[in-house]
C-alpha cells in the first residue's frame, strides 16, 4: 500500500447550524469519490471530514432554542454522521471542533504564533457578518451588506487579538505564483491574487462578546475566532501534537476541497497561519461551484432546500451520487432539478448500464447455463473493445488526477455505450441460432470481462452499484480489496458462475406511474386533469409508425397466476404472470374494474420487452394491454386457448 505514497484529502467542516442539504452532500460525495479512487490506486489515503461547532452563529441558534450550545450541536452532528453513512462517505476521521484533541491543537497554534510576535492585542472596530462569521472593512461592503452572502452586517467594537497577516502577503503571492496547483480552478486563483493585491489587513482572531469558542490560552476573557479554530481542524485530523509519525506522513494535505465562497479563507488566512507556524502549505485548494436549485441559490428562506436523505430514499443513493458527479461540470455552478435527475437515471443508469448488465447476464444464463465460457479467437470487434477498456481505465485515472470528475464518468459511460453496441454488432442470438458456439463463447466472455472492468472503474463513484455488478458476475473475490492493476484485461476466470439479479436501476417512470393509472381511471391525486387526458388519448392523432417500429414490441400471451392489491394505491393491482416458462410481476391500474380473484387464470396480452419500472415503489416487469373509456375498462385477451408465451403480432 505505502509504496504508492499517501493522499490526504479533506472536506470543509460543516456548520451544525441546520440540517445539511444536497449542496453539502455534493461536496462530500466528490471528496469521497476521489478518496476511494486513490485507495483503489494503492495510495494510503486519509480522508477527513467534520463539524465546525463554535462561534456566534451557533451560540445564537442554541440560545433561540433555549438549549445549551453543546447539547444542540451534539444532536445535529449526529444527523451529519447518519447522512454520511447513508451516502457511503468513507471518511477515515471526523473532527468535531468541540473535541479535546482539537481544543489542544488550536490553543497551541495560537500560543506559538503569539510567541513569535505575529499576534498582538488591539481594539477592533468594524463590520461582522455572523452567518459567514467574517470581518469586513467598510470599503468592501456592497450596499452596506456582506459582499459574500448579501445579508446585513453588524457593527462591532471590541478588544481583540490581531494576527499579522499583512506581514505574509508578499510571501503568499510568491507561493501562489510559483505553485499554479495551489489554487484551482484558475479563475479562483486570479480572484484571490487580486484580493491579496488590493491589500491585506491584519486579521482579528479573538472575540469577547460571546463565550461559545475555545478560550485564548493567554487571556481567558477572549474566545478564538471561529475560522482560526475551524481551519486548524486540518492539522488536528492529521495527528498534529498527537501522533508525530502520522503527521509527518500525511501533512501537508494534498487536497482541500471547498465551496467557492470559502476559498478566500483557505487560500489566504489558512496558508498564512501555516507560514507563521513554519509548516508546509497544502498542495491544492480546489473551489467548486454551487449546486443551484434550478437557477436559484438554495436557501431556507426561499423554501427550495433539497433534503439529501429524502432524495436518497426516493431514488437510491447511487442514483443521486451519479447525478451529482456527472451532471455538474466540476468547478462551475450546476443546477439541480428532479427532472434532470430522473433523466440521468433513466438514460445512463437504467438504460445504458442497467441494460448492459441485464442483457449480458441473461444471455450467459440462457446460452451457457450461467457459466462464463473460455474465449475463442478474437475478431476486430473484440480487439477494439479490449483496447477501449484499457484506454478508459487510464483515462479515468488521468481525469481524477486533474479533478475532472464528470469527465471521468463520461469516459466510463463511453465504454458502457461501446459494449451495448458490441452486443448489437456481434448478435449473440444469431450466433446461437446458427450453432456458432466458439464465436458465441468469445462474445459472452468479452461481455463478462467488460462488466468486470466496469465494476472496478465504477466502484469509487457508485460503491453499491459496483458491488451489485460484481455479485451478478459471481466473482467471489472481495471487491474492496481490488486495485487498479485488476483492471488489466483478462481477469475474469472462465468457469465463473453468473447470478441472475434484480435490475440494478429500474427506470423511474413518473409519467408512467400516471399513465398506468390513467388506463383505469384518474387517480384521486389528479382527478381534475385525468379525464381530460383520457379524452385526449382517445382522440389523439399519433404519428404513423413503420412496421419496424411496431416489431420492436414483444407482445405475448400471458396467464395470470395471482393478483393482489398494492397497499396505498387503490387503483393498482400487482399481478404474478406466466409468460411461457418465465414468471414475472407486473403492476396494472385496473383495481377499479377487476377483483383480484376474478383475474386468476385469465389469459391476457402483455408487452414483454418493456423496461422494468417501479410503480409506487413496486417493480413492474411489463405492461398488460387493456381497452378503456372514461369509465370502463376491458382487458385485451385472446379468443382461443393458446399456451402462454405465444407471440401476438
Ligand atoms: N464551516 C465552514 C467551513 C469551515 S472549513 C475549515 C462552512 N460550513 S458550511 O456548512 O456553511 O459549508 C460547508 C461546505 O458546503 C462549503 O464548502 C460550501 O461551499 C458547501 N455548500 C453549501 N451549500 C452548497 C451548495 N448549494 N452547493 C455546493 N456546495 C455548497 O462554510
């Protein structure tokens, strides 16, 4: 492990001022994916997160709730940890700024800088933004408000300790110039250079008008300014003062990942504290953009805050992680909408990846009894997909090094797309029909092997999905223990037994939910629009389709084996049907027109190749045909008795 070196990555420590929203989950998901990738790449990773619990803002909230600040933060920090567990955030350590180990570090840092003569006492008179916990000079305010968040500022006048930031301004500028990797992306570097050049004031590093903080070690009437306290968590987490060997190994940090509004604290105050301590500076501070709700900033007052817990419960953690990583160009602002999330899941996860896995495993089961065959001689096609798999693995590594996460995922999905096309080109069904057994073996082996490599490449971003693919491939080895070297072609052992699994990402059919219910009658939720929409369906002029379009539908006779209501959905029934040898479950909006008992034994017609979908949380693997008017519905059935599975053309 150690031979490849270490990688120390941090998230900001979050304020327990409120519940975390999807923007916070964005920062942590990115950091987690980078951390996981470096572990996979053989690095000894330290991934740190935590909570920023002191300061005036937290004290005020606790007071307004009538609780002690410590009792208040304890409760909220518990919810952070639950959220990170839900999101599979694989942090190695969690620093709470109220912990003793951190208290000790902050006081020692203050003491050392004071002893050096870089902290002195004076009086501060100026403006303070409590939500940002930031001091502002009058000339930096915008319309008398905080230039960062636009909220009102307060005038404060108090005795304070000051940190001689100004003394280090030139050295900092020099460092930024000599180390283009220090502030990224470049646009933020330019902003910071301009900010420093416009003149650095000495920084106020203590407060006396409230108590909720770490006392100044030489003057107990003062508490240490919350950003001085917070930034120092990165030293605490690396073992400063506590574990010299760990600190020597992990410090300096390789990457501080932060949102754009706090780049200033991390690229000016933080490096200057470190310079005053004679410690090396972090290699990179990356300021990512904000996740907007549509075009707006998320905020409680606008009521557009998206709860990451609810989102993960509704769509699954990996679906949300995928959206966050893929949709937003890293470094820029991005927009969250439910529709964009649903579109991503359906197109990339259900359609492209889900179908590739489903088709491949189904064919290995059908044609080879589930056993991965030996590959035969390669054609141009196999050479091409093998080459692309190698290129993709290297490309993902390069993109992660460059912190281009969305590009890393695009590269992986290019391989997914190529593999789906390979199936269409190689036509395993025709090879089977023609008895071309050796060629069929080759194609099936290649599909299994591409999926194995995809599981490895995907697992840093979508950990559960990686494991699900691994499990369906039937590979016994622990996916956690694999490394980048395992992405080399040929790791899949012939003889491995694949396993049929559930679709990894059923399509999210928000519209289909309504459609299914519309077939019967309008659901209560949409009564007003329902009847009208049925009228439209009845009289609509749909575009002409070719016979080829129609032939894409696999219509079959099915026999209903069992039927039961779907709890909480009074229009829906869950049916177990038989199509030939296969048993399936479908959900249909027919409960207002048929009793479950009268359905059992009926022969119906179903669309057998409809992508699986979830309807009110229940998986539906097909759709039955029915004719309907506004108030009546009749199942489509067949006139003579034919075996189930018979084609309908
Ligand atoms: N406590 C400070 C950080 C101290 S680090 C030494 C803080 N906390 S925070 O809870 O307000 O924000 C934590 C992180 O979440 C920041 O990087 C911030 O940019 C990020 N985000 C908060 N809202 C966000 C979005 N809507 N979109 C993306 N990131 C967002 O600042």
